[in-house]
C-alpha cells in the first residue's frame, strides 16, 4: 500500500510538461468599490485546493497555470471569477452584496469551492444568523434552516444535549450523530449518555461537546448531507458532516462587541382537570397523616372551597391550583457578551476574542456559566508558506442540572403531578426542623419535594476544554502544494452528584464524583497539483493521509452513608468505593481525490479512502483491519450551453459513494476490570462493562452506499432559486446485538447482520418577491421527506426493544419492515366480533404489544422571511415537523394520579360487576392499554423573530463602523400542536427519542442584541 501511494504520487504530480500550460506567478491587489484595500480575501484556483489570501494591503501572490481561472471571494462581497489568460498581474475590485454569500462554500477537508462545481448537496449557514436569537447549544440554532437536518433538543434545560440527524437514522446500534469538523479538525460530540433509555434511568442530561462552541466565533457552518460530500472523512462520516469555520481577521481588522440579553419564561402545556382535588375514594383528607399518605393522588372529593387539612397539618382552601408550574419555575435569563480584536499586518493577521455566558435557568437554583477564549493567527513567514494556528479555550460550569424521567430527586416530575388542590408554594419551606426533607407524599418517598430536589440535591458539572490546531501549507512555483495539519481536542469533566442527608428515600445520603479526561488527536497531510490540458481541461489529483488517536479515562468515586449530616464530601462517607474506566483507539487512513474540470461546464470528482482500525484487532487472529470506500460525483452546468431568457443558472448533479463505520473498543474480545468491592483485602475482578454482549473476533465495519441526484436552478436574475435533491442510502453489515439466553451471562451477541434503507427528497426554494434600492424581501422555504426502513436485524430476529419508559408500558424499538425507532405500546384485546374485551370489573384487557409509528419525523420544514427597509430589518422563522410519534408518560401518570381529564368520566360511580371505583379503573386501564398515550408529535412553531436597526456610521463620526440593535425572540408559540399536555419536542433522551417524562417545560425567550464594530 505504501509503495502504491508514493508511486501514484510521483506519477500524478511529477510528470513534467503534461499539456502545454505554463505555470505563472500571478500577483495583484484587491479593493472594494471605493478603492479601499481588502485584506483576507480568499483567492483560489477554480477546481483545485490551491489558494491564498490577501495581506494587510490587499495584495496577493499565487502560482497558477496560464489557462487557470481564479475565484476571488470575501464575506459580504460578490465573488468574481477571472481567467488568467497568461497575465501576471490581475487587480480586482469587489462590490458589496450580502445576497451572494453562498457562491463559495466550505467543503470536505476545509476546502473552499465554488458551489456550481459540486456534484452533491451542501447547505451553508452564516454565523450572523446564529448570534441574534441564540440558543445555549448552537446546534439548536440550526432548527428549520437546513433541509434534511433534523435537530431535537432534550428537555434537560440550559446546556443539555441535542440529537442531530442528517437524512434519517443510518445506524441500528451505533452513533447517528454527524461528525463535527472545526477548521478542518474533527472533534467528538456525542450526547450525554447518563440517560441510556433504561426504565429506571434517573439522572440529568450532562450535555454534549458541540454546545461548548461560542456562536460569536463562527464564520459559517456547512452541512455535508450525503456520502459523496463527506466521503473523504471516511468511517466517521456515515451520519453526515457538519463543518464549522471560525472567524479570522478580515478587512483592516478592528474591535467587535456583541451583547445579547434575553429573559426566559416557561409555558404550561398541561390541561388537567380541576374539578376534584387531593384525596382518595372521592373524599377529602381529614388528617395531616392521611393527606401525606395520598400525596400525589387527585382522587379526592369535588373542589368546594372548604378548609381542608393538608400534609403539614395546615388548613387551606380546597380549591384548584392552576398555576403550580408558573409559581415554581422562575423567570430565567441569559446574558452573553463577546469582545473580539482583530488586526491584519504585513505577513499575517490575528484575532482574539473573549466571551462570557451567564445563564440563570428557569429551574430554581440551576444555571450555566461559560467562558470562551479564542485565538486565530495566520502567518506568511516567507514566500509561499502559510501557517494557520488556532486555539479555543473553554471553561463551563453547570449548576444543579435537573434530573429527568423518574421522579426520585426530579423537581420537574414532582411539580407537574402535584394534586390539583395542593399549592406548590406550601412546599417551599423545603425541610423540617431537623433538616430532613419536608415530605408531601409519605406514601411514596420517591416523590421528592420539588424544592428539596432543586435546592438540596447536587448535580454539578465542570468542564475545561482546549480545541487547538496548527496547519502549514507550502505552494511551489510549479503549482504543487504540500499541507500538514495537527489538531487536538482535549477536555476534563468533573461531575458531582449528591443525594443529600435527610432525603426521604435515602436518609443517609450518597455522593458520586466522576472525573473524565478525554483527548482526540488528529494529524493529516495533503499533497496536490493542478494540471491543465489545453484551454479546456484541468486535472487536480490530491493524495492525503491521516492519523487519529482517541483516549479517555474515567475515575469514579462512590460514597454512601454520610456520617455528618449535611457535609457533602467523599471524606464524610462511611462506605467508599472506586472504579476506573479506560478506552483507547487508533485509526490510520490514506485517501485521494481526482478533480476534473471541463471549461465552466462539467466538473467530476472521484475519491477513495482506506481506513485501518485498531478496534477490529484481535490478538492471535490475523483478521482484516481495513476498509476501502470509493466515491464519485459530477456537476453539469447546462446553462453554459443552453440558457433561455428566463433562466439565470442551471445545473444537474449526481453522486455515488460508500462510507463505513467502525465499532467501539473491546467488541472483538473480552476485556476485564475490577469491581469496587474486595474480598479478604483483595479486589475482585470481573468482565468489563464494555462486554455486556458476546464479542465477535471477526467483526467488520458497517457500510453504507448512497446515490444522490439533484438540480440547482435560478430564474429572473437570480431572484428565484431552487435546489432539489433525491437520495437513496442503504446501510448493510450493521453491527447489531442479537439477543442471547440469560443463562449465558450476556445480554446478546455482537454481529454484522442488520440492514437499513433511507430514501428521500430535499428542497430549498429561495425567492425575492421585492428587490429595490430601499426595500428587499427574501423568502426561503426548505422541506425534506425521509423514508426509513429497517430491512433486517440479526438472523431470525424480527423485533428488538432498546428503550423503556419509566411507566413500563411504553417502549422504543426496531421492527423489520418499519422505520427505525418504533413507538411500542399495548393495544386493546379484541373479541372475535371486534369489540373490546374486558375483565369482570369492566376494565379493558391488555392486548398485543404493537407499533404505532416512528419517533423520528419523516417530514421537516422551515420557512424564513427577511425584510430589509433601508437600515431596518425584520426576520421571521417558522418551522414544522410532521409524522413522528412520542410516548407521553405524562399522560400515563396523569391518568394514574387522577389529573387527566379523561378520569372525569363516571368519576363518582363504579365500574363493572365488581363495582370498582374510578381510581382503580383508570389506573388498571393505564397499565393494561397504553396505546392511548402514544401521541402524534407533529407541530408548527413560530421559532424566531428578530427586529433590528443598523445606525448610520455617520451618526458617530464614522468612529463606529457598524452598530445594530435588535429585539429578539425565540420559541414564541406553537401555531399547530397535536399533543395534549406535553411539548411535542419534550424528549428527555437524546438517544432513545420518542420517550417523554419529567423534563423542563418549554421556554420562550425575549430580549435584545447589540452588535458593534469599531
């Protein structure tokens, strides 16, 4: 392989005299329309990765063939394309045009290419669209902006993780999250795994890595949706790639300041019954002990306003309490301030920025702090050498991350299901005189007082992270370039969890300290050159290699039975144990591409990559460790041949590629660990937690092949643009976990067996109905439909369940022939005549466990409208998702506790021949038949509104180049919602989407954004 690589390199790059083209050194100066110099302008040779940028005086120097074509582009200016035609000096003047920012986009390996040369779909989102009405997790800001990109945040509050899916779910058991690449360096960003989808999961969402990124530092985000677009990233690109390019110094530099302040308020979606209050057997409580015993029961008497004793012995009016959620959750706020300094100088440029985020969450005593420091330096130490160095240092502090799902220690759960007559503010004393939990439900100590959960529990995380990279590129006189890059993503996480002394369900308390150290080292090298054949053809071969080493170490200390009340330290624990977890993997890769350009008409790109995986190695077995994935794409700009008067631009594109996905470490052989307990003073060994499934020594990477065709059309002087894409992706050799007999001691066996298919269509339509000197209206509508089908699981397996609701009667699983992520629930049992079978007490009988639809919305849409009148701008974003389902455990518990309106029917009567009461009937019904809790999660949402004014710089004597003040709002209202009592986006788990329970209610934000440049 090594000999082949270097021979190919010499043959492709070392052939002198190919064609008759001559290599020239082209120099020049780039200015704006007023003659001002423009530093930082990108100058590339079309169809190649060869390029440079202008220096502080706007000058550039670039080696190019005399038949080459140069592309000049800069943010905020209309790109220009100029043929060299043997000229050695080319001066260019760029005109400002904010509507033409998408002509040059960032693609794989961080290469900027003209959009029309691409044979695949790429959507670019500009950084300024992320910074006005912002989210604490920047991934959530992409909702509704990219066709085929489905972003679902978890209901874990500020800083929680997001589930990002591109073109449907592509893996049965491995990650479906895209690869994030920042400035050409891949970084890890997997959602929190604290909640894995288990029935008894009871923990907070700990966030993901992409949420750390400060949107003020982002220049642009490119979404590579198909395999042809992302093929050069190999095994990490099966689920798509999101490229993030951060800002660097541009123009003459200066100082930039951005301040964003918003307030946050929950909106209550519950619609409970408020006719009956706390109690049992249709009776009001008569004693304090009796009231506490039925703490979460709303099966009491009819609310009549009389004085009734409550859990604490206090008499209070027996009336409806409709504002418990509003009274418990506070008005939150987020304040972000970013200051950036940039300067271009002879031989380079630098940009420094510092940012601070202070979030006071709507959950009491919860919040998020984040400090970000960013450095970017570009240097030209001598002719033809460019060095780019970047460092992003992040400190993050999250306090009291709310527990999700199960009720123990979950403030959200317990305030949601309080009885209709119990005012949450009566629980605010929090503790008794002896500092133990003030219980409102002695009948179930796991129903924690929500104030006790908020103020006494501890679920804090601390993160220190450094993202750094350095790259060097050297361009020879003959057009050959060499590029090397090294990047490192490293962070240290500290998670502290305390169940305090005095907790009703654990009076002696416990503490967990988990420290995780993670490093991801990536290094790559690339070499390439453009060859011209006559005046029509250009060939650009590139060869590259990369190395990745990923390591993580986690140390967990557990302490229980705290000796001194209220002292939450490990040293105070009577019983202590420790565990450690390690992971280490390495991937070596080689790849190449060949780009062929014919005039301005036809562009073809072929790629191939081979990856060698350490995770496939098995000692003593010479198994195949590598995988090869090819790809090809083409773009035909037919408007260069045939261009009717109504057509401004037209092209068709097509692509085919293969991508793979390797496995996690320790899946090919057994690994071992120590238990946190000892025997006779010696530690006990065990099989590692990584091996819950039987290893497979012959494991192979899963593979996916994708075909994509599309078209891009522009009409009426580019005022109407259409981008249409059709795709089909088949995944095979999926790594699945086939069920194993419990007697084996394993949950299952690791196999290459599953298959899955995704096919769909994506559309982006952009229209400018009005475009005058003073007023512009731009309307953009994107829509995507994805049809996912699980073609097979393990041999003989037709169904598998991978997540269970806390209720125990709702599940998420896979069924052959159905889309991934089926919501499973129990149906009614039907008699032969079709009627519902019932027990003697009149309760419907449980029927089969059936699927009721996928948790992943097949349809996604986004509609944005931007109006600009002189210095005034208005932006409105509406998005919608359709066809997905969600299991509402809120409705389940609402039925069991007597809160749901359905429980009003025959409330004071009896059911069946056994004459059971309503509480027994509805509780039994909820556990027998759970299909009624599966809801249609379709919705349309007014996602974002911004209203801004840009002050003329003349008002400030031109000392301020730009000053914009905006009113901003996000997540304003549902224009359509099919769910009852819950947020259709209320998933509490980023992996097992489709389960809802105990999450933070949806939040509206309103505020202001100030942006200034000096």
